[in-house]
């Protein structure tokens, strides 16, 4: 039986693969259940105000202006989140 050794424990390969698959399914379900757009306050809560404001300033996300509020596409926010961050770019 093949086992994988981590610093704190050993697990079988089958257990490791099953756990990874379960986590992938959980994340896919969570993304499927996400709304298409979220308000600016919800975007701040999900991704952090500093991140959303920086991505907007850099043009990585573009809010939709609606009467009385700003909304963001969740797909744009997720894409910005996946990109390698450039905190120190000026």
C-alpha cells in the first residue's frame, strides 16, 4: 500500500486522493451556488476591502453602477483573486 508522509502524519494514497476529490467537489458546489453579481459591501466581505479597491484601481475588476449601489461580477473578482498578486507595483 502506498502512503504519503507529511510532517505531522502519514496517510494512504487512496485516502489522500479521496480527500482531495471531496474538497474539489465542495469548492465547485460553492462556486456553482454563488450569485452572478454581488454588492460592493458583499465583495468587501468576501475578498477584503483592500483587495477589491486595489483591483478596481488597477482595472482588474469593473463595477456596474446601478441606482444607489455598485455591484461586481463574482467571476471577475474570482479571476483577480487567482492571479499572482502585485502588492508592490507602483
